[in-house]
C-alpha cells in the first residue's frame, strides 16, 4: 500500500518543517501538505525552507493545497471567492513553482464557502475561471487540480462526489479531477461504495480517516480497507492520503510499513 502522510493534520506536535523527517522516520516515503504559508505569495526564503525540509527528509511531496485562506477561522478555499481572484492567480504561480521543483503533481483547490453579499451564481462563475486558470498553470508540470467535497462546513457547497463532478464537467479541463476523501463523503451521507464503483478509475486522489471522530483507520466504523481495495481493483493507482487526527506516538500503529533504521 502506498500511503502519503498529510503533515498538516498529523505530527502536529512538531514544528511544521520537522514533520517530513518524522514521517520518513516512521517508515513513509511520501508526504502531502495543506498550504503551509501564511500568505498566497510567501517570501522566497520561506519557500526555500519548506522545499529543503522535503528534500532533506528524503520524501516525495505528492500533494499540495492551493492557499485556502484562514483555515482556523473557517475559510475553506479561494476558488469561488469573488474579489480575491488576483490573489488566487498569483498563488497558482507559487504552487506550480514548488510542484515543478519537487516533482509534485497533485494540487487541491478547495472551492470556498458561500460568501454573504455575493450570489451563488457569481461565485460559481468565479470558481470556473479560477479552476481553468489553475489547470492551465499546473499543466506545464504534468499537474492535476483536485476538487474536494468537504464536511463540517455548512457554507461549503461541494458536499458530494456528484457536486464536484458537476463542477469539473463545467470547467472542461482534462487535468481537473475528483479528490475522493472517504471520510468527508461518508459524513456527508454520500454512497461511497457507489462512488467507487462509478468513478474510481478517474479519481485524482484518495484521502482517508475513520468516522466518527476523523481518527486513524480502525478507530471507527468505515470499511476503509474494503473501499481502498475496490478502488485499486477498478483502476486507481495513486497514493492514499492519511488525513486524520491522531497523536504522533500512536498515529501509525495500524499501518504496515518499514520504520527507518536508526543510526
């Protein structure tokens, strides 16, 4: 099984730039991150430090989010945020630069919450323009833009796989694909097994957490192993993103892996 550790939700007891090395020490060769900077266009030194943390750890960066705004305050993306188009476009260049230098191909573009004072139609039009721009921006490095249904945020309009697939179809770019987070889909009441049967071969990425609690696999009731196996059988060949909440000490006790040898 090819797992990639989401270092923005796991290993949070450590400073962010120490987490790639901790993932490597725990036996993993790949990591992914939400946007790891405070602004859409961070200083060059910040970008260099982040990239060095990845390369020095000897892990592959498999996924990186576009800036999603102030996540702790409740923001969930800039893609549909009318009035912040230039900021998002500027962020595309930074994301593509990091991806190109580190060989990362998957880029999660969180759609964004509905905003008071702006019509849903206007936001959706903004989103299509931004998604097309993002797809074009990462196409030069062989990248794929990922669109993710999200739970726990009523103002976020993309809740089911079909919601995302409809937007993807309207955007019309071949390198925009569904990010199938089995936890979010299950919590939102989607028929995850049916989504897998119908779309697994076209998934851009899979992420997992158990429910209830968004904990590690085995802490809840979701048949994550069965869903992953079926997705593989139907043609999904990518990584499985570990995007759950757990203390570092026992975050990976469930997983089959080869811990790094101590010197």
